[in-house]
């Protein structure tokens, strides 16, 4: 079923009785050519591009719960390509280009809004750093505009420019940055993958990975064994746990990142704003709620909930930047499990087990990477060779020293 404005109008006038299920709910087959463990944004996009780009339709996505109920639905929805270092820069540039054509590609409204992202800076040193980053973005083919204090004030007059602790010197504007609707992205990829013959198997938890002679042979699940000659682990914060089933120890720590949303308000914030000194970022959703977040909770956990001290820290940062939000009522908060790598950059690579692939280490950057992550992992699985824009995301870089430390904070997972 294709969606269109005419179809929406017709169904509204005829009682909405003509809609069909968006995807099938098949029982797992005994064997597939390819299995993708994880039914989040990255897993679903991988399955879609395996079918779309490489003609592989004997594919199943295994999800222990419901599709899109993990980290893809527990984030602050930011889409950007404002990276500095080679390896990250070309990858996220590729992802942004895919985002820009995604709704037409999937025939699904993912509510991609290129409202612009502004990273504020608060010192001469930060200005120099953001000028360098902006030049790197422009050289990559993306967009960046360095704003002085008055340029920021013209766009964001409601910020507290009079604060003395973190004075606003200016900002780096990324006009093509913005937001998208997180669950719609998962649903769009799920629908498109299903239409190309991919089986989306929900409530099917993987409990073991079968390996014979150094090669993957399939998986054990709560719905029975499933054989396959290729298996991808795409489970975000659960990466270490699932990889351990194959005897692998990953350089990943899982941390909780909280996010918050207020009651619906009239439109007041037109951009995505990042306040680096307070580690606070905020935007306004299509429903009017202010969506914002801050630092990790700074202790390893698999619990999708946060702690009160970090709630207080985020609220303090928000009030420091824009006191006007102090009267808004906080409706809810949630926690997403982040798979934090030692250098803050992801891993898309083969594992030492033949036929077993890995996609993890997304830190804060998992949502905006959804299209390119699936594109590149599908390419690796289908061809055996890394895609050029993801060639540096090797698993062995932590042993060889070829790290991609975007923030320059060293090998501490929680600092990225």
C-alpha cells in the first residue's frame, strides 16, 4: 500500500476501513541466508538495504520485543553531519544525504525537519575549534556558518546572553541539521523491508549463537533454533552481552543516557541548540514539547532508566542557558542504553568468527547514523568488503592505535 495525501483523505471520508497492516507477522523459518539480530533503526535499515541494494530477500530480523522499542525510540531525534575527523566526517555526510531522500525512498513520513543546528561556543579557544570544525564540514561538502554573538542573538534572542559563568561568544550553524521522528524512522524501514520480502520476527530473543569450526551456523532463540550462514549483531547497548554468546569480548561499556520532554507549548524554538559548556541540547517537537538531554549517568548499567542527580544537572544547564523554560512542566523522561566505545566512534566490521558481523559503539550518535549504518553494514555483509565511508570503523583499531577520538577525551568510554 502506497501512502499519499489522496489516500489519507479518502480513508478519512470512508471510515478508515481500507488500511492494511503495515508489515506481516511471520513465524520464523528453520533457516535463512542472513539473520540480523536487533529490530531497532540500525537493524531494520540493514535488512532493508540488504534487500534493496543487494537483492538479498532471504533475510530475517530477530527482535526480542517489539520493533522500534529500544534506543531508536529513546533518543532526542537529532540529525546532523558536523564532524571533524576523517572517518567520521565522510560517514555522517553520507548519512545526512540518505536522510534527505529517505521519505521519498520509503514512501513514509519520518518527519525529517532540517531546521538547523547551532553549537554554541563560550571562549576564544572554543571559537577556534569550531572554526576548524566548520572548515572541515565545508571541505567535506556539507554546510557550516560561523556566527558571532550578534548573529546568534538574531536567531536565538531568548538565550541568556548576560550570564557571566558561560558567556555566549557565538555559534556554529549547521543549516542542514535538524530532527526526525524516531519511531517513524523504525516503522518506515520496517514497512519497506517487509515489502521486499524480509521477515520481521518480533518477541524472538536470541539466547545463543551456534559456531562450528570457527564459522557461524545460526542462532538459538526463544522460538527455536534458526540456521543461517551470515549473522549480524546490531543490538546497541546489548552488544557486549550478545557478542559474549559467540565468545567475543568487546571494547564496549553500556551507559544510560536520559532524555526529557515538557508539556506542549506554542512554537518558540526554531532550531536544535547545543550548549557545550553545560552539555545540554534542546529542540521543540512537532507536538510542541521541548525535547532535551545532557550527560550520561556516568555509571555502567543495562537499566533503561536514569538517576535523579543527572536530572538535576540537566535542569540546571537548561535554566542557565534559557531561563524562560523554567515554568514549563516536565511530562516524562526516559533512559536509553548507549553502547560507548573507547574512542567515541562506532564499529562496523567482521568479527574473528567467519560469517558473524558487528555494528555497535554508537555512543550518542546512533540515531543520526541509522541510514548510513544500515547501508554500510549491508554492503559489508553482501560483498565481504567495507564500504568506503565506513572503512575506518574497524574492530581492531583499538589494538593498532588507529582510533578516531572526535572529542580528544582519551580512552574513557563515559566521556564520549
